[in-house]
């Protein structure tokens, strides 16, 4: 195996030499003196065919070279360039238009699926840390606001006969004086690690050539080891790997035998094409053969999403995963890599598989997802969880939901148990955020001419309610949903943004940041410095440093924006 590392900044002469070498390589002519001065080749051993080890990322191209993301270099066994090419970022993201402002008189009900994905925040953080702005479609605001653990001892109200507790607050919007923010927090019941049901986990690992590198397969191996160290004797792990073809790397093995599991992980090597569809079929077959009744039966797919052999269309994969989950086996996705990340596919198949999608950009993120939040990652306490909010026309003229664009449902879907929705893990906190125009406020949309003005109806016993929240979910083993509700009272409105609680103020800062990255015009007059100030004054308890890191991330973003001017 060749290990390649950059030892100096590229010079103009070395860049030219590399490009010439690439042209010669494309013509199958091996350059005789093509090894660049600034590349060190370590551990070059016996000759290896290029097909055996696939594309190897040699070094990164500086941003001043047209902003292109990577240089891919193929070496022969002697360490000479066989072929090279400059690669642009080919990552795939699905476009979701921002939720529009809606008039309560025309559309009083908002219906959507709950969501606990956090991949978008970690992926966007990777962009900013690398000195690049994320693609707007890579930013999903609900995955930003759901990333952060609680930082205060906010009192939650248990919702009777449900696995949930909730709280809410209303505060003037910090970016629009005519609007009010409604924040609702819903938290699932905790499950202690020693109380988790037995787990039957199948690691489905992409070992194709595109997974080569320290931020891909090397990081993946370190990440899985964190989870393995948490396993108990009652837990089982199997491993399926796939590249040009799929194969079983580890038969079902007790968590008691950690050494055997870790040894199997250490053997992963990247190379070849990507038969992800074949690997997926094999993983489900293995999971079914060792299924635990009443236990956790989950596939963890770790990949950059580059399926290029066999089943590879997102719709085909979703259909396959949807059919398989009916057997009681769920699927979560762990994203790795950057320039060819298929984010669009991974978020959709995780939704279809009743799992969640996380992006791993560092070992610290792996610790968050696979250790600190292991219960939420693996244990579902409520499946097909949906929310519906009806706004009171006496109190609210307009509303705009912030985020959850990918989770919107029709009003009639709420009571239809056949409609798939999100699954919520143990201890997971989900935040819902709306921007409201209250009665007597200045609306964004002109009043309708021919409709009855419903804000003038006689005052009733419900006149103190801003809205009415309903949650519908199924117990993990059930097929029929249950319902719980919560009125949202106007008395929760504070007089100024500064008087709002820590959670509302920090989440407002995060939501503003995400919307600004998406170029939402609602935030066009809001500066990154304002967002930094809001977040800085609402960090609260931050033992892992996630909120402090967010402030630094916004500062880096502001610097990138200044460089563009």
C-alpha cells in the first residue's frame, strides 16, 4: 500500500509537471521523471496494479487554483505518477425550497414529520473548517437546531401516556421586529445504557476506492471502534464490506469478543468500485438470520454514498429499504468524505429505513454520535412520529416554519397510519421553530378580499391559546398510532428577545445562521456579528464545547464572507 502525504506548498512548476504527467498518463505513457518535488512516497512495496488499489488522493489543491476541491493522483508501484486529474466537488444534495409564509385564515394547520438527523450541521462545519462555504442545499436548518444538547435545566411537561415531555416559549424575533418566534422542544424518554435491549448490529462498510484516506476509511475504523467498546455480551455484531463485490467480513459475534470484532475492523482496506446494492442485500440477509425479537436490529451503513455497481438509484434503494424495514430491521447511515459525498441518497434511505443520518467529520463527532448519544442513535422509542400545529386566527395572522422542508406532510397524512414519518431515539431532543405574525402585527401578505375575517369571531375559552400542538406516534412494535396534544398559551410570550431563555436565544442564533447559509432573504439584513452576539450570550452549560465551537464557526464564516467582498 502507498501512503502519500504533502510536504510543501505546490509551486507553479510542480503543478505544471503534474498536469503534463496527467496528460501523458491518460495516453498510457508512464512519465520517466514525473515524481513531484513536494510529494513524499512512503512504504512503497511490491508492484501493485492500479485497479487493485483504485484512486488515491495525493494532496489537496490550494484554493487559489480556481477553488477546485481536490487533485486525484494515481501512482505506480515505484511511486511515479501514472495518471492525474483535477477534480471538482461532485457531492450530491437534494434541493428543498424554504417554507413559505402562510396566512392562518387560509391555511391554519401545519403538518410535518419529526426529525432527529444532524448530518447537515456536521457536514457544513466541515466545509467552513476547510475554508469553503457549503452549498445552500447542503444546509438543512432543522438538522442545525437539533444538533445541540440542552444547556439549561429547562422544565419539561410530561405528555401523559406518551414517551415525550415538552416545553415551549415565545419571544420577539431578533431579526425582524414585526415577528415573534415560537420554539417548541419535545424530548423522548431516556434509556440508560445498561437498560438497552440486546442489539443485533450489522456494520455495512464501503471499502471502495473512493473511501481511501484519513477522513474516510481511517476515520470510519476509529469511529466503529468507539461503538464496539460500548458493546455488552448480549449484543451481537456482524460486518459486511463491499467494493467491487460484497462479502461477509465477520459472522455474528458476541460483544464479549471485542478483540475479534476489532481485528475484523482493522483489516478494512479501500480499493475498487462500489457494489453498494449487493452489500445492502447481504447486510439485511445477515441481520434477519440473527434477528433478536424485542431487541435492536439495525444496519449501520458507513459510506460516502457513491453506489456505482448494481442497485444505485436513490428511488430503487428507498423501495428496497422500505420493504425490508417491515421485517423489523432498521437502517441508519453514517456519512464520510467530501467531494463525492452523496448526501441526497443517504438522508433519504435513512428516512426510508426508520433510522437517522449522521455525518462524521472527526473523531469528536464520532464520539458524540456513537458514544454520548448511543441510546438515541440505536434505540427507537417512537416510530412514525408526526406533529401537527393548528394556529388560532384570533391570535396569529401568519406563520412560517423554519426548517423541516424535507419532512412536510399533507394535513390528511397526520391521521393516516400508512404514511411513513420520523423515528425518535431514546433521550433525543427535537426542536420545532416558527416565525409568527401576531394579531395587530404588520403582516407580510395582504388580507384576502373575499374571505370572512376569522380574527373577529367572538372570544371563546380558547382565546388565550396561540396554537394547538398534536403529536402522533407508534410504539416500536405497534402498527396503530397514539395521540397526545398540548395547547400553546399566549402567556409564554416574553416582552423582549433578551428576556427569553437560553434555549430560545441560542436556537434563534443557530436558525439565523442556517437560514443565512441558505441565502434566505428573510435574513439578508442580519449580520454574522449579530448572530455571534446572540449565541455568545446564550451558551449556558456547554461541557462538550459544542456551543462555543458554534460561535467560532460563525466567526470563520464571517471571515470567509469578508474575503469574497
